[in-house]
């Protein structure tokens, strides 16, 4: 009997994060107290979208802005992105270098499909978000670069080493999902220099190799804490503009994950190819939402006023998590975390591998640890294995966008008791 599904469909694995979320949902429904730090989203009661954005969408819907937008995005929003990047990031983007999409996922999908052929080498750090799913879709060759605590779970020019030689695409992300860490100027500058050197090698040698591109995911760039500063490839090395495709949007910066407005910024020829591909998928953002977003991006005062409330609220939650884990570490428990820097995430380590739970079960893997902490402490977190990491070292992503400070404070005594029960 012939196979009912395509080879691609048969080979694709479901999202570990969604699987974990379903388990957490069942536990919450049963009435068990759970601090849900799994979801890379915002709970609207905790983090509502900006009032200007919400009112703008309603206004545009009432004005009848409900028909198809242009597949590349409305001119009002594309122009707004150009002005927004000039004001906030300090570099010029040509209008034909902007493509509007329904959030960041179509941008990533479109960039992969516009740049990568079957067999091409795609280089990405681990942990990182979903590259282990996107790369097989194109039958590309994954080149994983494991990154640890010492570099903030981010790659460096040294760790990339020879992996860029002959590669077609390098994926980087800052502020970083899942770690909540950010590139330093030196770190990102070194990577840019390595990319430019690799492309110069190809050009000087008369090689017919296609250039190496960078897909730079900066969806969280407006969410930074503790004096951390966001850097971009183009801002550090202007010549990187012809090799860099940016992934951006309102999903995280404005807590508007369900509004579905994102954009790609990059070289005009790549952006055109992405637009042509995505036009056949219908990956455009809704018309009313595009117009409201254009108005939001043009109002710097409204953005600053929104972040005046949002950023301290996020930082409070991340600090509560980091401080609580630090207190447990001082007591001698095998836990650790990175300091909050950016995004809505904290990297936390629960180094319980090889230890024995109260029922005698040995916690061998991060999945064992995850389940133990969920059911014994009501701590719902996502292990780095869900982001492509291989090492079983107890590192997890904690997401602060869907919980209250009270939820975190209530978690800590339960977590302490659960850790004390492990021998």
C-alpha cells in the first residue's frame, strides 16, 4: 500500500513546546497550582497591547479596511518601517527592501526558501528557535554550533570557526530565544567580520559560490534590561546590509503576538524573491492591523509611553525569577541562572541530572527534571532540548510574559521543597 503522506510530512516532528503546553494545560485544569513559564507569549491581563494600537485597529475596521492588502504590504506600513529603522536603529532601508508578513514566522520561512537549496549548509547555534525544523523542510544540511553559558548561549566568531566556509545561511538571534541573552558589540562584530571575510574569499577567488547570508532575528530588540544594548549587523558593519535579512515585527515589542504583523528588511533582490514566494501562500498581515501598526510606529511618544509600563513589569518578573533562583543557590541547591538582559526569557539551570527523586526515580534527562519540577513544584518550564540542544545539563527556558509577580512568589517555596526532596 502506498504512503498516504509526503516524505516531508512523515519526517517532520511536532513541536515539543506545544506538547509540553498541552500537559501543563491539563494540570492547570485539574486545579493544581502551576506557574506557567513555558509559553513565549503574553497574557493580555498582564500585558495588554498598546491602547493606540488597539484603538487603531478598531478604527480601521470600522472604516471598512477589510479587503486584501498588497501581497508585499501596504505602502503606509512599509514607509513607516523605513522611518522607524532610521529613527530607532540609525540605518537607512530602501522601500523595496521591506516586506510585510503575518508575523515573523513567514519571514523566516520565506528567507529559507528564497536563499537555500537542497544540500546547502545552514549554520545555526544550539539552543535556538525552530531551525531544526526549518532546515529539513528544504533538505538542507544542518550545521549545529553548540553554545554554552560562557558565551550567553550565543555563537562567537571563534565557535563558528570553519563552519561558515561554503555555507549558504547563518541564523542568529538577539535578544535570544530561548536564553534571554544578547550579543555584545564585540561578539556580533566578530561574527560580521567572519561573514564579510568569507564572502570576500569567494569573490576574490573567482568562485561561483553563492554568497553567505545572515538571517538576523531581532523580534525582541525593543525589550532590553539592566543597561543591555541591542546591536545590529548593519549598525556595526554597514557593508553587512547586502548580506543580512532582518526578522522583526510587533509581536513581542508591543505584546501583540496575536495581531500578526511582522516584516522582513533586507537586500531588495532577496526581499522581492521572498515576496513572490509568500504571495502564493497568502502570508500577508490583515489590512486594518497594518494601517494601525503604521500609525503606532510613527508615534515615538506612544511607543515610549507604552514601554514605560511594559519594560519595568517584565523586568520585575525576570528579576523575581533570577533572585529566587540565586537565593536557592546560596542555600546550596544545584541551581543557577543568567542575569536578565533581553526578551521575555531567563535561562535557568536545575542540575538534577543523576539525582534521585523522593519516589526513587533517577532523574537522568532534562525531560525527567522537567516532569519532576512540574508535578512536584508546579514549575512549568521548557528544557533547552526543545530548542535543539543536545547536552543534558539541566538548562531550561523560563518565560515571564504570562505570569504575575504573585505567581512567581508563590512558586519559590514549592520549588525549594521540591529541590530539597531530591537526593
